[in-house]
């Protein structure tokens, strides 16, 4: 049988490509959190493993304002910052950061005042999680699943930090992420990337994008710095999507039929004084046609109303936000409210030719589970880890990247929809329509059918590394009152005793931690005074 590939010609062609189109010069277009996380991640990786012969350049316009609402992160940010060589103490002090240990969802099920559940960042304590949850179902208890399996709900309710001042930087007693000031974060990353990671920073408007004969981007023409050449171009231009969207015309896939929210109103809220408590979690409070986020930084709160404009007009949405703020702000009308349009969805692909979109240029979803910065981190990390050395490799890596992130976007959309579709509210069409089967992705419907008789498991997902593990689905499902039928195979006495023992252990650990951890505010003040121990 004849080999369809002539190995001699193929190797010669690949060798020629490798010589003429090596990936030595990475050009990132656009700053903000997405641009500088990407620049720092790639530069840190290359600096660590390669001896010169590469450049990382970030070019941004002086005339594009930052969106600046990505103030919540996932625990992955600790690894991202550490890999860049950033001290956690410096980050916390410069970015007005605070510790985030999960999310509290209020009024999402029934809409009543006592309606809430937690999605903590700690995985369930102990092994054999399925057995623990099965025992929780059969036990005569009113304790929530998250409080039964983890001490983090109690830690958050008490406003406590996830560690001590003696805990090393980036280490944790309870798993944690951050709340941060997005504007200060971008400036902080910029300074670190330029001063410590040798990223070249250029400020100018891109006025033309120039392709070579094969359709790859060869250079960018700027308003006053001439042409900027590169081998790999990363689009971090925000909603504009200058390279992937406008230049390459890669289509946009809307998911507005699944996630209805299309508008947000954001506001910065000052604390009453410097000793005001800082919430240890994101507070997400459901409204008539959306929800309000409430994020506590060390210097202020970031609050905003995410809503669906086909169910509520802007004036009524702002009135709901002001009513929410009235309990904690004496003069609500003195605050400055900023409206942000949301087009939920993502590009049909994210890597085309030698152009990759990261951040808002790739897509955007409502900030319900802080997925925006997470997607930036894992996108930048995959580019850094699998940086193609030439165009032959680039085509392979591009396909792998596209397949991976199409899957990840779909799973995030499923997970966000899960928060809406299990509601029991009948007070508005918004909540009723979110239960309509037509708005629920088939993939999520299939999982819910399975979970009627089986507890969610990591085996239910096809990728080894998921954005949201099975434990996240468990916290949301059972926090919202979903019921998995009793297993036809009840736990034996040994498993029952082991589960009960783990429940008791968690109670003891909860008492110990809530009795010894400092408050969020106290730890941040200690960090400013003494700093955390270096890793």
C-alpha cells in the first residue's frame, strides 16, 4: 500500500517552514487584565526555560478605556501570580485585594429572605464523596450540604480569612481566591511585566493589519511607531476583537437563548470607615430579572446589577440596585452608576492562522461564577505551555486549543444555566422562562437526567481537567434543593460509620477554625504591617 505522504518531501517542507517561520516574536494587542496576564504568563515561562532569542511585546491604545469589572478570581490566580514571580504581599497591598472563599447565592430558589446556599471553594473534606453525600441525603439533618462537608460556609458567615499571618504566601488553611481592583491590577501587572519579565510595552493605535501571502498576520501598522512585526499575535482588544473578529471575520456564537442577561449596572461603594468588615465571599442576590453582585475589596465594595433587558427596563433595574444599596449606603444618589452592555457568547473559534483571542475578544459571559479571569489564565497558560515553534506545529496546536476551549465554554454555559433553571420562583417571567426546557442545553439536560438517580461524579465529564469539578455541581444542585433518588444499593454499615465519623470531624474542624482564624479585615491589616512569609 502506498504511503500518502512522501516522507522526504514532507520533512523538507517542514524544515523549510521551521527555518522561515519560527515563533520567536509574540505580539499582544491590548492591555487590561487579559493582556497583562497573558504577557506575564508567557514571558515568565519563556524566561524560565529559554535563553533569549524571543521577545514578548504588548501594544495598547491610550484611547481605549478599561471595562474594569472583572474583580473576582478563582484559586488558580494564586498559581498564576506565583509563576510570574509576584509576591502575594505586594499584590494584596497594591491591588486593594481581599480574600474570596466562595459565593453565597441569596434568593435564587424561592426568593424568600431565608433562602440562600453556598458554593465554597473547598472541596468536600474526606474521601469517598459520593458516600458522604448519600449519607447526608439519608440523615435526619437540616444542615446544608456545604456546611456538612466543609468548614468554609461557617468561615464565610463569620467573615473570617482563609489563613493566618504566619501562613506562607499563596498557602492556604481554607482554599481561597481573591477580590481585586481591576484597574489597579492591570497597572500592577504592567509594572511587573516590564520591570521584571522584560516585556516590551508600546503605546499606540493599530491602524492596519498586514497579512503575508499565506494569510497569516505579518505585521501591525501603528499610528506613530511604524510597523510591528511578529510571529504569533494575541488579540486582547476586548469586545472590539480587532484581530480575530474584525480582521479575520471569525463569527460570534451567541448564547442569549440560554443565558438571558444582557446588561449590567456597576457602582463603586465606599465603606463607612477603615474598620468596616470585608465579606469573605462574593454575595449574589437574585432580583426580579437578574441578580446583584456584591464584592468586598480592602478599600471599597464593587456592586452591580446584572439583568435581562427584555424583562426589565434600565430605570427599574437601577431602582432595584439602589433599593439593595439603601440598607448600607446613606446617600445612594451620590454614587456614580455605569451601564455595561453584555453580549453573552463566544467566537466560533479562538485561534486562526497565527492569531489567538484571549479575554473579551474571545467572548464574555455574565460574571456569575467569576469565569472571565479564569478563562484568561487558562488560555494564556495553554499558549505558554504549548507555544508552537513553527507554523507546522501551530496548525496542530491551534486545533487542539480550539477544541479545548469550545468544550470549556460550553461547560461554563451549562454550569451558569444550572443556577437559573432549578429555581422555584413564580414572581416574574424571567425566572419562569429560565425553567423552560427550550432554554436548557441538551448536554445539561442529559446530565440532569443522570443525576436524578446518581450523584454527580467527575466521571460524568469527558476531560481530565474541568473548569468546574463535580463538587461544584454538587454544591449548586443540592443547595437549590435538587433531589437524587435513593440509591438501589444502600450504604453498608462500614460506609455509614465512616461518613458519620467524617461529619463529626468536620464539625470539630469548623469549631477550631472559626475560633482561631482572623477576620478578613484583620489579616489584610496585618499583611500591610508585616507582610506574609515568603514561600
